[in-house]
C-alpha cells in the first residue's frame, strides 16, 4: 500500500438523514450518525472520522451536515477544521451535499480527488477498507469514478447491488473492474442468484473520483444543479458572499440521490470502476440489521445496547436498546425489538423492522412531532 | 331479596397481597387492590367497597390491610370508620387476617355474621352478586359456613374449583347446596371435565359465616392460632393493650390460607354450603386475565389501560398498560403484554403471564428491590 495520507485526496462525509427506520433511537435532533450502534463507545460519525482521517490526513476530511447538527458534529470531532464543516440550511439529498463539497474542494484545490463515505455505516477490518480505498483512489487518478463494492456474505434484500464486469487493468488498482450497472434492492430469489453468481457486490455508497470528474457527471445529468453548485462554491469562502448565495441558491437545488445523478449514468457510459472490498460492512438500515450487528450472529441471543441498560431476560431473543435507567424485563418473547427512550417506546419484531418508518409517518400525521 | 342492609351482618375486606404476577403495575407500595384494572376510573378496593357497603351498611365494613397502606386505603374510602380499619404489622396470610376481623367483630357484637370478600377481584352484575350474598347470609344463619361459587364459563386452569353436592333445603337460601370438596387449580383436561359436568363452581374466596362458627373452625384445625386471635381481639379496643398484644402475638401466628384452615376441613365435615353466583367474576391473577378483562372478549384487539396512554398500534394485539405519558408504538406483535411504568418496563406475552412472578423473584435476588 502507498504511504498514508494519500496525496491530493480529500474525504467527504455527508452526515444527513434521520434514519427513520431506527426511530425512536434515531431522531431529527439525534440522527443515526450521532449514535453508538455497536456498543463500541464511539458514535458512527466518530468511527467514520477515525477510519478516514489517516487516509486523507485530519486536515482533509470535510463533513457536510445540517445546521442543527453543527455543535454535535464538532463535539464528536474536535479536530475538524472550521473550513471543512459545510452546513446545509435544509436537506437537499446526496447530489447537492456531495456535489457542493466537490465544488468547494475543486475551487480550493483544482485537480483534487475526493472520496465520499456515509457517516452512519459500520465497517470491520479497517486495513482492508483502507487498502480498497487506496486502489479506488488510483482508479480515480486514471479518470474513473470509482466505488468500493462489498463482497456479499448472504442474499441480502436490504441493499442495492453493483453488477461487476471485467478487470480494467489500471496501474496500482489491480482489482478494479468495470461496473456494468447499479441495481436496486432485489427480491430474495434475485438476491440469491446475485450471491451465487459471484458477479455482484453490495453498493456501499462510497464514491471516489476527481472532483472535476464527479462535477462533470452531475452536469451531464443535471446541468442546472451543477451551475448552482459551482456558483455556491465560488461564493463559499468569502463570508460576505456565502450567506446570500446559500439563501438564494440552496433551496432551488434539485433533490436527487447521487446513485441516480452520477452512479447509474456513469456506469452506463463505462466510466465507473469498482474495487471489491472484503471487509465487513453494514448500513444499519433498520432494527433487524442492528440486531444482527449486535448479536454476533447468534439468532437465539438477546442483544443489549445502552450504557446504563438494566435488562432481565427470561428465554427471550432479539435486541433491547435502552436509553433510560429503567429495569426492563422480558419473558418468553422472540426476535423482539425494544427501544426504550425517555419519551417514546417501540416494541416490534425483527420481521417488522422495515415498517418502523410507517410509524414515524403516522406520528407525523397525528401531530406527535415532538417525539420524532 | 330481603331489605338492605342485612341485619347483624359485617363485611370484611382483606386487602393484602402484592399481586406479583401483575408486576410492575402492582408493587409492594401500590398493590393490586389500589389500581384501576378495568378502566372504570375506580380502584379495585373502592369498587369492592361500593359493592359491599349497601349489603352491610357503610358503618359495618371492615378492612384488614398492611400498615403501609393505611393512608391509601383511607383515601380510597373516606367513609371507612376508624374502628373498622385493622392494620397488620406484617402479612400473616388470610386465616390470621380474616380470623382477627372475625374475633374483633364477635367480641364487639356477639352472634354477628361476617362475609369476607377479596379487595382485588372484579365482579359484574352487582344485583346478582348481592342476591347470592343474601342467600349465603341466610345459609350462615342456619349454621353453615357459606361460600359463593361462580358458575364457570370456560375451562379455566387459573382458579380453584368447588365440587357441588345436593341442595341443602335452607329457608331463604333455595339455591344453597352442599360443598363436597374444594379442589386446587386443575389441568386443562380436568378443567374441561369440570365445566361439562356442571357439578363444579369457581372458588372466589368469598366466605360468609357466623363469626363464632368461623372461629370455631379455625380452632379445630389450628388451636394455637385461634387462641392468639382471641387474645388479640380482647386487647384490640383498648389503646393501652392493643399495641403490646400485636407486638407480642401477631408475629407468632401461623401463616395459613383460609382455604386450608377452614374451607377444606369444613367441607369434609359437611359444614360448608355454596350458593351459585351467576355474575361475571375474575380475580385478575395475571396479565392474561387482565388482557381478557379489558379486551371485551376479542382476542385480536389491543387493550389499553392508563389515563394518559398514547399508544400507536399497527397490526398488534394484547394489552398495553401505560403509567407514563410516553408514546408507545407497537408493530406486528401479537398477544403482547407491555407494562410501562416510570422505573420499570415489562414486555412479555399472554402465554407467559404466569412467569412474571419469577421475574419478581429474580429482581429480589439481584437486589433490584427498589422496583418491586
């Protein structure tokens, strides 16, 4: 592996998204990335920083987050440079968030390579992660938009997949292959086919590219969005111009995920490379995922999250997330999901984990927004 | 029916027992009888008083309870006469509690008839209840120890049964029959046999007898216990003698249930009469019972208990008892029992309702006594 930190490389951490499927643990004012979901004692955001800072250098990690989370983000990452905190006045999806970071960094450091990594994923085996990123950066230097795809370990239906083609023969990126296409979350039958074929990787939303290449791709699919991002970037580093530019432009930017604005069209155009990652990875999308992550793979155990948890379990399995000091007693209840917070309690099962989002919608509709 | 109140008749309400199977709703400092378990707005104790006061007259209802519950009991029943509050320094089971009341009342009013009724049962159709008690009082006047047995509506395994014999032909107690025996909680097969035979009634722990007859029966099985009760009763109404007598005698009294000390031997001796009660009755022994009681018989519904309950249920059934103002969300969970209190949370299923008691034991053993 090349020496770290990598030259001319910036990491971008888009820290947005509430994680509705993890309600009431994840809230508007305490989103998923601000939680410790593995019992490690570290929030997901901080763990992401700890993974990335050695790759780019601590002065070259940028966080894009909502204004409301500024204080929490800075408390989690005291080393984060002021100029590397990009605050959104309102969420406008990942193309605007990552595109703005790309535009600002390209404006400051023409020719820079950026890597975007979600703030709220869980990754094991950091050396393998870093090795994959180093290869992806080398693919980016060769002009590709590179992603790191995760080698599937099961026929997951909760993730998108990357259909992998032939090796690209890039110098110092020996395992980089062509991306044939991105595919949406499959059904179980299709997921099994993907797993057995060996031709599919999980899409972990990691994108590594020259900022200029990423912006060019955004411009191809969304020229007005690109124009707005470039205008914002040009105004960004002058305190006199940033505020007015944000107020005028940000609310007009199209809301679109980077998967649609960049990844799919770039794959179709043959510009996308993928480096297989052999480390464990999870986007912790719901409580079923959280349960699995914390149960060490044993389906019969009860996982417990929470520093002050006082759980008494008799013949029960699943997960208890305790944010209160209350005694929690479970008797004879299987695959349960219990999230105990000071103002809201969720009781469901792993099988119903995907339906948590609908509860959040119902609470919004019934005006119980104070618990969202 | 004779005119109410009934002459020479006192009601006794033993208000003891924590109701461990209803933890964490029922606690040492807030036992079952101090709760509203039906959403009626009335505690079980108050509802018991409301049923009994017209039968005996409000000046002739005695409550036997623990010292710790004196204030709560008096708050529930402001009309309760001071002389009718009998405080136990520590619980010594039902023979001591009811026997002491019988001894005090016999000492004050020789020849009195007493009826003992649990403080924490739920009864429907009060006119039918009162009619049964009136018949039982008439059987007691004829010298019997009378009980009111409940006509079973299902093969319940959580109740004891009374094996009924032939009619006794007592004046003004036309439906009173001989009790052949008391039988313990049966298994399901036996319970079905009992139900179909028509010869069995549920034992609702209601005993109506001349106080002197009841005391005599206690003395037959437990002469030392009777001697202690008589000594206590003789000392009771003099403030100078009550305290020392209680301190000296009460802790020495044998702990034995009235079913064993009186009901079973009296039945064996042919002294026990039973009047069938055709009203609905439940001892609310556990959360399965509580669920049934509050679901109106519909097994697919979610019953909710708690004045300030904020429950959002999606395809769930069972019961939620809410003592906090927290939002409680349930998704796709069946026959669940959730009890949400400020310092303890229970999550189980109806099928495991009987095991709640073991949790209480475990909490005691692990030193978490502050939530018991």
